[in-house]
C-alpha cells in the first residue's frame, strides 16, 4: 500500500506538469482548431528562462516563475501573430506544417545560443526537505509542483468562466462568425488564448526543470507530445478534460515505471492515445459533434 500511495504522489506531480501544458493545446484547439506543436518548445523556453533567472540573478523560484510566464506570454503572442494569423484561412495541413516548422525553429535557435548540452538548476532553489507521511515520501519540490499547478488551473477556470475575456473565448470557440457579429474582437481573443496557454507552459517549464533538474533545447518534444496525448485523452477543446487527462497520464506513466516497466513508460502513453482514438475519439470529457452538409 505504501508503494501504491508513493506512485500516486509521484504521478500527481508529473501529471500536474502535463496538465499545465495540455491546457495550452486544448484552449488553442478549442478556439482556432489548431494543434500548436510549437507549444512544447514554449515550455522549453520557459525552463531556460527560469534557469537563467535562478542562476545568473540569484532570484528565487517565484520571481523565476513570474519572469518565465511573462516571457512565454510575449513569445506565444508573437508566434500567433507572425506564424499562424496569416494562415488562418489556409488549409489545415499548411498550418500544421507551419507549427512543426516553428517548433524546429525554436529548438535550433535556442541550441545555437545556449548549446546542446544538458543543464541543471542551481542547488538550493528549493529546500531539499522530504516529509515522510505514513511511509510515503513527499518532497518540497512535489508540494510546490502540485500547489502551483492547482492554483493556476483554478485561476484559469475563473478567467474562462467569470471574466469578460473568458466569455469572449467561449463565444469564439462556439461560433467565430457569430461572435464577430456580436462585437467581439476575434483577433484579440485568439491572441489572448495563446497568451494564456503560453504562460501556463512557461510555468510548467520552470517547475519541470526544478523537479527533474535537467534541461536541454530538445526537452520540449516528449513532454509536449505526452501533454497532447493528455489533451486528447481528456477531450481536446475541453479545459477540465485537459486537467483530468494530464493527471491521468502522469499517474499511468508513473505506475508503469514504478512497477518495473520503465522501458515502456513512453510506449504506454502512446498506446493510450491509440486506444482513445479507436474507442472514444472525443475523449473522456469531450462530446461528439456532427458536421452539417
């Protein structure tokens, strides 16, 4: 039972990171029906910004989170305005290829400036204290990861459900043309969606770097793909579904690794994607929609 509970704690820590990244995928898809494959690399940029803040300025974790969030906000809006907005009325394959191109651009520009070697966050960013609760070991890093993720996900729900801009996002996701006729600035709403998603990815990058203490310019590829699986698993376009999907994928992956099958942890995640697409393509909390002819 102790081992089981330990894997639950580890899985929730990892799943919280996946959930933050998955929220960016699901919000952008809900608004513009675009799979932003550059999103994982925005996560990577956030990790490097946090590394620079904690290493060179000696500031703590919370200034690093704020600066990474703001940097990724700006980056997300720039990517949307420069790469995606001109292609908004183009074919989906053109936008998809552009997203892959932006992803590669971010990876190799970062590699050009910082090199390809792996880096570690400086020691002492967070206390190394580990609490033992009924045989379950919980570190300060895990507590910070889960608490920060829960606060940000709750804040996102408040923004989407209770604010004027959140109502605009829901209107645009439902019917973009009708929303425009009602006076909603669609371009600004789409940019705001990228801004929110990129901010969450930036925070996820920092807490991932602190939790695993290893970052590199290609680090966004696999967590980004797993977060995409989480978004599909929960129901892409559904914000609560992305949260549930991220936590579920994190727990499943941790259980696979924790019970002696660590070589198959990635395979297990993508096997889940295949099963979801076959059995319930709309995801756990998604709804099937028909197309009018």
